């Protein structure tokens, strides 16, 4: 595989929320890029900022939150000739309610959520809602749009697409709704699909159906996927590359094989060892991470993981924020891999 | 675990347990049909054993657990429980008042650590409720017992006077566990106790549950949908599908050599944290059957890749095909299915 | 290092605050949240002033309810504290009647030639403070011969200020008493309905639906028109309250029932059941505290309805009747458009009603926002 062009590039993204308790640094300096056709898995526990990162890309952060720093660049591919002539769009500079971002949102970058009920309007039929997006982004008339909607529903494995078109969201089962949402997301042929815990609320057998479907569709449509989840099993299966987040920061960025075979950050390692396995017997106890995730408005100094870290270096980890270090092919944000951090960046 | 189940080593013996919810409609709430949420479940638990009860949402596993707790009234069936002081009793035959003395010996851990603690009560009052309600302790003794159980579950006793809103999800689940254990129960029904928790907290709570089991010689009925968790904690596993038990066996047998096609599909569907694992996933076609209107014959046959004519007509019964391995499938003996 | 040090101190202070927060009960949390609600606090202050005014009405009002002066339709008067450029004790001018030569309308103008001193803590007409302490002490009055009508006077020379104050005793209390009746009925019937369910629930629900479907004003009018003329004031007051709360309890009963049904399914109630807690204890310790805050909200929000109801009934002459004064009774004088255009101060009771209703609504809103401190 050649090195494809990046499709989206996030640089030093900081999205902060002002709440009564203080400032929540939900996303605190996150950089990564997604290449076209690739699947990037974003893993972390609740409150690590994975969903806010996605919302920042979509410019859907709720009013209390603000992108205070960083740049999100979207490279719009010209799909007519195979030559790479990319138009550069600075997403961070767009008005979150303006026409440009609305054109991108839903059209070029689509999103699938954990709870399909929140993204479907309960008073309109599935057909109306999918065709509306098509009419908006693809300049179709109602008839063409409905035709295309049925086609997409068929593509996502709906047995009776025309019946689903006339159904209301509450008339469908959880799995069917999730399929419809994927159909809606895919109807405009997006170049990036952001999937935020799309299978968390589903049963395993339904989850299996959806995962299989997404892989198949990615193969045939060639879109990139940013897959956000807390489930390590799901990313192992779906992702090419994985970023692990903790308290608004990336702690490790590696290929899926590296991450699972040779995890480097103590948090990643602990996480992998703490999950029970369906395919292995774990003798006696699981290795658990001590303590709990701190409140988002009182993030510890230095490395955010240091109070729970088994390999804590006193005087360094609790004082200095680790920079990214390249170890083998992984990017790790940990002082263990950076022998002399203190000398270089002694604080005042 | 090899000894046959008998009156001496069992603690819970459920026979033909059913719960049918009526479907009402119209102004006069006439009964229009019934949902067979639980339909003829047979289960037994040995003393000191962990039985994992798995299945997908709506399969009746939670209803089964709650019927054992008698917070849902069984429609028919027996739930025999061997009480420490009073010996064997059929919990299903007791009325609310008669049930009270048994409550301290059967306790429950809930899924949602937020909804299961009354936000208006201090931790002391929450944890001590099983003691105060049954007049088991009061005053200084009560506080001491609460303090000691708090320490056992890893909470600082000085937090006793705080309210639940002061605690994180993991800590709240510890509070819930402390409440379940303070009266010294024999049997604990754990209803998805870790599924609402973060990955790193899950392991803490699972370890705690295992430690407590050893320490207090507990028996768990562990209701869960996460097969990884069930594999980790259970000795035996029972699988439910649309209100019926389809398979139950020792953990080892069930995971390595399942005998029911549904179990096989369920196991294959779990995503594995192993990038080299080649997915041999069995994708079940269609949707879970509607318990209000199930298909004839075996409820699983419309989705089963091994279904033959008999499966469409005759309901399979739960059979013991080898010692302690029960399967409800017409073709259980001939199929060779894949485990993990 | 200073950058590192300061958050530490901040952190420590935060910790003790957090400590307080962690050990705070539901009611403390509600109080904190309520006190942060600015509009609700404004409403609260207004209500406190209004109710204090009602409680001390005879003490504050310079004139008795039925006191008649010869000065009719006097516009609102003020008092002065500066005379000839010097600060002096408060005084009022006398009034001078002028008759418009064209319309023959009599108007009163201040007459600077007559000066009356304002007297404080004087003895005047007799009354019972709080209904049982006989006294004749008053906050203020005017030297003999003078008048002070802070809000003007009406066609019979009554002091509107005194009357509004004394009317507030009736108008403000009728809301509370009415709501108390609704509360008792609503809790009992809603509780029965929600807890026992079944046929009883169906019957109560149908009754509520029937009562709610009745058009409010005609029913009130029909019922109060049936009140015998010769009944004394107390009996009329009670029967009007009963009429007003006839429908008021329905809403409350629904809130109680709905909350009971909702809370009965809560895990923590199941947990209490599992713990072996008796039904009575589950109701009193888990269910009632669970929706007490909602009850308070819905009560607060239903008081203004009662006040408006009484005002409306009295205004059209079907509620309380003179000599009893309520805001509605006072407004009867403002029924004539011509009178109002000439003497707009007769509408002051309406203004007070509006302020009261708004204040209750602000407080109710604040309470509603604070009622569930666990939803952030």
C-alpha cells in the first residue's frame, strides 16, 4: 500500500468547556491525521475527549464548548480524475452554522451516533429524512432522492427497503435503526465517516452484523472511518491505526498490530491487561488500574495518567507534560521513552 | 464441581419458571395476548458456585434474576432455596410478608450504579438498609458493621456520612455491593454489575466480586450480556434465547464445545482484542424473535443455519446430552460446532 | 514555581468546598441551587415583603377598612421632608378641592398653605394584631385635620393604601388555604391511585379527567352564585376556597400518581424491597422524599391560579362581598372605564395582583430548576 494523502489533519486541537466547576479541557492538544480509505480507531474511557474530538471535526460542539486552539484541515479530493488535486479547507475557520460546514457535514463527512434515536427526527419517516439529505447535498429531486435512499437501504442490508422508507424511526428495532442511520450517513458518499460508539447500545449478534456491514461498505465505497469506541475488541477488528486517549490527550498512537502486540504506554498496557477475554482464560484476577479517572476539571499536573501509573518517575511525570516520542513505529507520550526530559524543559 | 447436583450441595433449584406479561389494549384494558418473558426455565446453583446467565436484551435473563429476588412475581414454577437457618423453601410460594425473613440471605447487585442508590440518603443509611429493615442491628453496632463492610469493599468508612452524589460510578458500585453483603447473604444475584462501568473500573469490580466470593463463601447468579466477563467470572454458564434456556454447561465446555447453534453464533460474534484473529464470525440473519409472537417449533430456527424440518414444527426440550451439559436443540448430538 | 503553587492553594480551598458538597443533603443542594437563581430570589423577596405586609397590615395601614374621609377620589399623595430648603420632619400638605367649571369634576390639589406633621407609632383605631393581640398602635398617621392617601382614595373616601394592605390578608391567604386543600386531596387520591393501581386508579383517573374537562369559570360562577347571600364572611371565605380548590387538586393528584409510578420502578426502590423494607417505609423514606420537591414546585405554581380565581370571582361580584375586602372586591370599583380614566390609581390592586402572580411564578421556576439537584 502506498502512502495515501491525508484526508483530514488535526493539529494541536484544544476544545475547552466552561462549566460551573471550572474549565474542562475536554480535548487538550490532540494531533493526528486520517488518510483516505483508512480506519482510525479512537479508544478511551468516558471523559477522555474522544467524542468531543469528533464533534470538533464536525463543528458540532455544544455552545458551552469552544475550539480554543489548533487547526483541523480537510483535504477535499477531486474525484473526477484520479490525480490528487486536493482543495484545502480549514474547518476551524468556518462558521459552525455557515453554509460551508453544512455542506461538508453530512455530505463529505458523515457521522453515526451511539443512539440513532437522537439523530432521527421522530415525526418524519426514514425515507423523508434520508432523501432530505440527498436533496440538500446532491441536488436531487424528491423522486431521485427516494430512489437513491432505497438503494442505500438495500446496500446496508435492509430486507425491505421500500417499507423502511415509509417507516418512522420508533417502528424499527435498534439494529434496523442503526442500519438506517448508517444508510443515511452513506447516502451522500462521504469521504469520511465518523462513527461514535455505533454499536455500544446493541447486542453482540447485532453488533456483529453492523461491524461486518461497515467493513464491507468501506471496501466498496473507499471512505475513511474514524471509529470511536471504548471496546478494545471492536477496534482490534475495525481499525488500521489506533489512538488511545486519556483525559483529553493522546497517550499512544500506533498501528493496530503494534498496539495490541507491543503496547508502549503504561495506560495502554494496563488497559489491555485489565479486560477479560472471551478467547482466553485468565487465571485468578485481572490486573486492574488503581484509582479512578480524575474529575475533568481537576486534571493532574504533568502527565495526566501519573497518579495511576505503575511506572511513575517521581519528580518528572508529576511535573512535566510528556511530549510525543517515536518508539519503533508508534508515537508514545510517556517519559519512560524520553531519557532526559527534565534537563531540556525545566519549568521556570 | 464434578459431584452430581443433589440436595446437599445445591443452594438454588429453579424448576419450570415462567413469567408471562399480559398485553393490554383498549379502554377497558382487555388482555390481548401475552409476552412470554420467561418460559419454562430450569436452573440450579451449587453452593459457592458462580452461574453466568447470558443472552441478548429481552431474552428474559434479568426477569429470571428478579423473580429469584421476588421483585417480579413468577407466573408459575418453583424457586427452591436452601436457607442457612430454615432449610429448603420454595420462594415462589411465599407471599410478601413470608418472604421477608429470607431477604437477608438473598441479595442483589444492580447494573446502574446511579439509579440504584437513593440520592437522598447517606451512604450509612443506604448500606444499612438491609440491617435496619430486618432489625438485625442498630446504633453503634450498626455503624460498626457498615464501617467494616465498607472497608471490605474498598471504601473509606469516614465517607459514611456523604451522599451518593459525592462518588464516581465505580465507587457507587462498591456501595451497592456493600449494601448487598452487609446482611451476610448466601446467594447474590448480580444483574449486569459491571456493564455500566468504564473498562479500567470493570476489572476492579470484577476482582472485588471474586475476592468477596472467596471471603464470604458466596454463590453468585451472575446475569450479564458480556461473554468475556461471564467467561472470566463463572463456573457454569447458561444461555437464554427468547425466554427459554437453550444451553447450559460448565464454562469450559460451553466456550470450547458449544452444542447449540445460537451459543456458537453468540461466541463467534464477540469482537476480540486480537488483531491477528481472523474473523470466523457467524452472522445471524434477521432479528431476534418477538416474545409476544414467537415462531412455531424452535424459536431460533428462522436464524439457524442448521435448521431442518423438525425444527420448524417441534419445540426442542432441554436435554442433558452429557453430564451437566444441557441443550435444547433437535440436532445437538449430530452437530459439531465451533467454540473459542 | 509560582504558577505551580497557586493552583495548589486553590486546590485545597476547593477540597473543603467539595467536602461540604459531598455531605450535603438533597435539601441543601436544592437551597444552593435555588439561591443562585436570580429571578427566583427577586420573586422571593417580593413575596416576603407582600406577606409581611399582609401579616402586619393593620399596623402599617393608617386607616381602618371602613374609615371614610370627606376627600373622595384623592390622587396618590406623597409626603415631604424639605421645607424652605431645610430638612425637617416629614409632613404633608392639606388638600384643596377644585371643581372643573366645564365638567363639574371635583379634583383635589395639594394646598401648600396647610401643613400637617406625620406622626409615627401613634395610637389610632383598634385592631387585633395576628388576630389575637388587641392593640391600637400604628406605624404612622397624620396630625388631626390632615390626610395621607399614599395610593389615593376612592369614591367613598376610603384610603386605598390601607385597603390594599388589609385586602392582601384575604387574597394572599386564600391561595395558601386553597392550595393546602388541593394538596391534601391531591396527595391522598393521587397516592391511592398510583400505589394501588387497578380499578381504584381507573376510577380516580376518570373522575379527574371529568373534573378537568369542566370549563373552570362557568363552574366557579355557578357554584359561587349558589352561595346564600346571608352567609357570614368566614363561611363565604371557606366556601370560595373550596370551590377554587375543586379542580386544583386534580393536577396535583396527577403529579403524585405519575411520580409514584415512575419512582416505583426505580432501582433504588427495588433495592429497598430486596433489603426487606416494608411498604410503609418504602413510601415514607424513599418515595415521598423522592417527589416532595416536585410537590413543592407544583404547589407554588398553583397558588397564583387560586389568587387570580378569587380576584376574578370577587371582581364580577360572585366571590367575597363588601364589607370584606379582597383585591378582587377593591377592583369592583374599577369596573367603570370612565372612572378609571379619571382616577387611574383605582387600578393599583390589579397591579399588586400582577406583581404577586409574577413573583410566585418566578419562585416556582426557580424551585423547578432546583427541585432535582441530581440532574445537572
